[in-house]
C-alpha cells in the first residue's frame, strides 16, 4: 500500500504550503511560514480472491506521519526535507535564488537538479538533470501574463527513470507518469536523443485555471476540469515547487483553492477528486482530498488523503 500512496499523493494534495505570494512565477513572500507537513491516507480497492473465486473489497489505513520539514532564511525558503512513512529520509530539495527568483532546485539524494529560466518575472523554461544528464526540458508560452501552454520533452539517458515515479518530491508529466508506472518502454532510432514529448494547453477564467488538456505523441490523451472556493491560494505563482503537469497547474497558477477536479483519459472518466479545507484564519491548516479512480469499468477505487500544515 505504501508505494501506491507515494504515487498518488504528490500531484493532488501538495497544494497548501505557502502563504502570501507576490505576483511573479517563482517570486513569493511568506507571511506565515510552514515548518512541518503531516499526511495520512486510507482507502479501498478491489482484489480477486483465489480461494473464493470472487472479487472482494480491501480496505487500508496508514497512520499520520511527518512528510516534510521546511527550513527558512528570513523570507526565503531554503530547503524542504522529505520523509517516508517509517521516518527514513526521502531526500532534500535545496533552493537557490537570483534577485528573489528561484533559479535552481537541487536534490542530492536523487542526483537531480532543476534549473528555472526567467524573462523578467515570467518563467520561460525548466531543465531537469539527473546525474548531470538532461532528462527533460519544459518550455512555457504566455498570453496576457499567464502560462497558456507547456511542452515537456524527454531525452534518452543512461540512468533509468522508472524508479523515480514513486518519489514524492519528483513529478513527471501526467500521461508520461502513467506509462512509466505501467512499465511501457520507448525504443529510439539510431542517433535519436528525444524520445517523446507531452504538450499541455491551459484555459483560464480570470485568475483561475478552468481546464487543462494533455497531448501525448500529438494526440489528445487527458483533460482536467476544476472548481474553486473563494479563499486565496497560498501557492499561487510558486511554480518551482513542482514540475508543470495537468494536476499541479491549478495548484500553482490559480488565485483560489481547488474544491473539485475531474480527469478524463482518452475521452473516458478516469478520476475525480473533492477537497475539503480547514482554515486557521486566512491560512489553510488542513485539506482532505477524496479521490476515486474509475479506470476499471467494473470497480472504482477510493483513496482519502489528509494533509496538515504546521506554521511558525
């Protein structure tokens, strides 16, 4: 159960970690600083019982644990330490700045470095290196001051990346994650460095992302739609916390907090999520995400994740 939760948690509930963001992608000023993040999850899924010859529902519950520690130098976030459920280290992200903009996110445990290239305060490109090899590059397009398109290209490299799918602090583009998690391989032609790419288009209504569409191998593969509350989203514009994907875009782009998300894959309902928030004044202190997976036409699986935020 633990590996399953590691894959599902990060993209959908890593949404409430900072407060008081300034305008600018990667520019922020936290008025109330997060120092610890706690998580717990429970759910159910269907499993075939060989003895009875019938399907049965399996329930699971995993206890609350500290998943992250945030370290600050005055107003700047310096690092995020990640932990597994048994208390073991899952690596540390260290952030580097240039005039208030995050320009590097490094994780020595995974030998990964993400570099963020800005033009003014607009984020233009994200380069992700593993063991000093370029693994992916995301280029962004803007319109009226908002990101409207992101294209991520993946490259061949000597180190296998399949093992990183379950790491909480690393994100892949959404359809790519699905294919890697299911062990699909990608053959390359002689001398070919680029192996595949995923393009994401983003539609806005005022300052909230209303839908995201993912195109894989040039074909529309997945679509997300969102609804929001009227509270301020504390992670708005902090795009450098995660890779840009269909699940994370509204968490870093929208002014308000997501209360529901529906995801269709190959024009069929795949997932739907609902979010309930508990606020400490104007700041979110707890979020409960209930997610249903409908990919199996016979059964839906459910997972409920509760995330708590401790401020100083």
